[in-house]
């Protein structure tokens, strides 16, 4: 039997590229394409594909929410996420939802066939670039922790805020994202500065941006 594949991505050119690669293999078949996040779950329920190639950043509904909803239905469809995210946080979050594959879009042309084959054999597939990045990140994190031992004393919320600061988010933007008040964010910023012994009006921002890849 052919392995049926549903492609969910909002970029027509990217979808065509995947479709052309898949078409070269007689044991694979694209049974549908979706460009809107709100339509993905319904199409999966209707078409019941063997594999869903799911872009995380889609209009309408984010890929994380789609994966979470599909996991509740306990469907046999294997999910392979297509993403630009290399961050450990996003990787862990999506894999915790039972996703079978995590493929970087920049390497999808090379990885897509191997990922489909792996997940259909009940194996997990992760782009080699992701594995390499996460290992290097761990080494950088350990080195940073040695330089700043008190980094490990930050609470989970403080770690989230430090990460968001590294993305150049303002206190107001952080407050809105974490559903807390601006004053609470400012208090957390002060605590982070005290724990890491950071001084000056831009000390925290400079630290966060400089060590962004290790946070």
C-alpha cells in the first residue's frame, strides 16, 4: 500500500517542492494540501493520511495547537513537524505532544524521505542539524553556568523572562506573553540582575543578547 501524505504549509512554493520530491517515489502519495492552520485537523480526520507534514507557523492556528488537538484523538497518523525553530524549548514542547519527526525546513529537501520512512517504521526522526545544535547548545550552557554559577538559581519564570529579553522583547511585551503585569516583569528583571550581579541600565539586555544561544 502507498504511504499517504497530507502537506500542511502556508507557502505554495514550499508545498510544490515537497510534492515534487514525493512524486518521484511510487510508494508515496500526496492525498491533500492545506494552507490554513484552522483546516488541518478537519482534513486529517477526513483523509486519514499515514503521515502529516505539519508546518509549525501557519496562519489561523499554530502547529503546536494543531499537534496537541490531534494527539487527543489518538489517530494513527504520524506527525512530522516542519520548522525553522532550533530552540530546545520548542523542540521539547512539540516532542512531548507525541510528534514522530522534527525536520528543519532548511534541510527538508534532504530529510523528508528519510523522515517518512523512519516514522512509518515507528521510529523517531530528528534533522541531524537539530541534534548537533542541541549538543552544542548544552556545551555552551554548561560553560556559561560555570562563568555565572547563579544562573542555575533563576526560577522557571525568571529563565523565561531572560530568554524573552534575549529576543529584545520589552517588559510590556513580556507581560502580555506571560499574562502577568509589567510591574511583575520589572521585579523579575531586578531579581535576575541581583542574582547574576549585573549592573547598569543595559546590563541585563547586553548579557541576554550576548548569551542568547546558550539560554
